[in-house]
């Protein structure tokens, strides 16, 4: 029985009791109602029957304050497209598309459509995908539940310009049937928030080096930016004897300094942990609800597409991006990089001459 049905039954009991006792005052005393309420209930029942006993809300929506229908539809559609995005990021992204609505306006639309939380938007996405005929399995959904718990970072990392400090980490994605365990090598530039990710089936030093060689260094070389230092945790895929460890050898060959986090303090590498959380929420949790992956290459292809979108299209709310995309932040910082690089070269020449 619903709440509304219970309220109607209570009102009918009041009328029935008054009829049985032949005493309105006594019936109201027993049921806890006033005589005025009794006569209003009786009048409503006489005029409209049971339907007239339903509770009527006194709130009247002010239609003039509603956003236009096309804007509301755009917000709802975007919630399906990017369910992990919050109201501020949704507002910023829609503004880039020529649709102007405030973050508060986005939330009002979400509330009207029961989309105000991330979990509700995910359920809405699943319903949408189900209508299109996509097949989802319990195994795929459970795989994401076993993903590594995200750690929230505290404090700030000292960084001066693009390429000054990169942060690298290994992220456990889960188990894919027919593929096995999947690990992600993650790299993010701490100044611009430009990120990279590549998936592997093992957690080995050679994979950590391959990530830099395949994704990171070619990117920075294209923009003429030297990568000076990398921050990692103390995992075996990053730490070992310099003469036999693949990752350590690669850093030495490319003249990249290596800094390790303080033992038992993963928040030191919090910017990378936060990027892992973003990849998890905005890519993996959504991708595994849309598609069944049969190979690592297929997953990497979709991951690359998302990474390109993250770097070039997604507005970032970080301290240095301030609503710009990570790639735009990097482009705006190129003059500073060149200035710092030339300054370092001049200082080195002076040292050698002395």
C-alpha cells in the first residue's frame, strides 16, 4: 500500500467512524482530527468520491523560471553521454557547444529527471543502452567493482612548467574474461594535467618504460618540451638496481631524474591517483556498461580515444587549467618552457666556462 493509499484509507475511516458513532466530535477525538478537517473531508468525498481525497500539493511550479525545452533536452542527453561529469563541468562543456546554462540550472534539470547523483545517471545510461539492444553481463559489472579504491590526494606538488615533473603510477583495472588481469600504466604532467594511459596484462618494469617510450616522450618531443623528472611510488616496476632494472635504465638513457614517494604515503602521488579515479569513473565504468571487450587492443583503442578527448576537449577545473583543456594549458605555457629551458642552458654554459 502506498503512502497516498494509506492517507485515503485514514480519511475514510474517519468518515465511517463518525457514521457509526453518530457523533462527529467523538470520532474526531478518537482519530485525532479537528471538526473543520472532518467537514472538509466529508465535502470532498461527497463531491468527488475517493479521488477527491488524494493529497494535493500546494506548490505550483513557476514555468517562467524553467529553461527552454531544447536546453533541458541537451542537459539530459549530456547526462547519458557523460554521466560522470558534475554540474559545473556539464555547464562548461555545454557552453563550448553554444548552449548556455548555469551549474545550478543543470542541477535543477537533473532533479526534475531524477539524475542528480552519479549512480542515478549510470542507471539511466544502462536503461538507455538496454533499449538500444546492447548486451551487459554480470561479470563485466563485477569486474569494475573489484577495481582499485581511489585515494584522495592532500596538499600540492611543486611544479613550475610543463615537463617539469611527471607523475606515473600503476592502476589495477580488473579481470576481463579471455584476456586476464588488466593493469594500466598512468602518466600525468603535474603542471598542465595532460594525461596518458596504456593497458597491459602484467605489472613489469619493461611495461613502465614502454609507456614512456610509446606515449609520453614522443608527445613532449613534438612540442619541444624536455621531461625533467618523474615521480612514482616504490613499487618493483619502478625501483631496482640501476644497471639491471629496465625502467631505471630507460630513465638514465633519457636523462630523466627519478623521485620516489615517501614510504606508506601514497597521497604524495595524489595527482596521479586522482587521474586514475577520473579514468575509472569517466571511462571504465561507462565503457564496460556499453561494450564487451574481447582483446586488450580493443580496450586500448577506446582508451586512446577517451584520452584524446580528455586532453583536447574536456574542460579541467584544476588550479592551473581554470576551465581550459589540459592541451590548451600546455600550449599557453610553451613560452614559459622555452624561457626556462634557455635559462638552464645559459646557466650550464656559464658553469662549464668557469
